[in-house]
C-alpha cells in the first residue's frame, strides 16, 4: 500500500513538473516567434526605406541628366539634325551602359558572394564531409 501511494505521489510530481516544463517551453517558443516576427518587420522596414532612397537617388540622377542635355542642346551652335544625332547617340550609349550595369548587378554569382551564401555553403559542405 505504501509502495502504491509513493508511486502515485511520484507520478503526480512528475506530471506537474512535465506540465510546468511544457508551459515554459510554449512560452519560450512564443517569445522566439515574436522575436523572429520583429526581425522580419525590421528587415521589411529597412528594405522599404532603402527602396525609397534608391528611387529618390534615381529620380535626382534622371532630372540631372535631362537638365544637362537640355542645356547642352540649347547651347550648342549646331543644326537641329546634328543635335538630334547627338541625342540618339547619347541615348543609345546610356541604354547600353545601363543594361551592362544591370546585368552585372543581377548576376547570381554576385548575389551569392555579396550575401555571404558562398562562404556559408562552403562551410556546410566542408562540415558534412568531415
């Protein structure tokens, strides 16, 4: 009888400890989820601010280029045909330079190196071989 009573008490204590452990684990998991959510919100906010700043920079560059060309075409003592040919040449040059810059910026290899994914993959593959 004493043995059964002792088993019952120990079972009740073990159940209570496990229940407390489960509650604390769930609370810790909720905290970790909240931290991850906040990190995601911070990253989204930073991305949005960065995109707006880049849009502003691109708009300023565009306005500067337009004003430069307007001033150049007004000041040049050339004929309208020569000015149009210069405009076509400059436009094509800007399109080619922009396309090459965009191509270089969007290369997968560049993104892998800049993000650190290349080093991470090297570490993972080296660890898995050992």
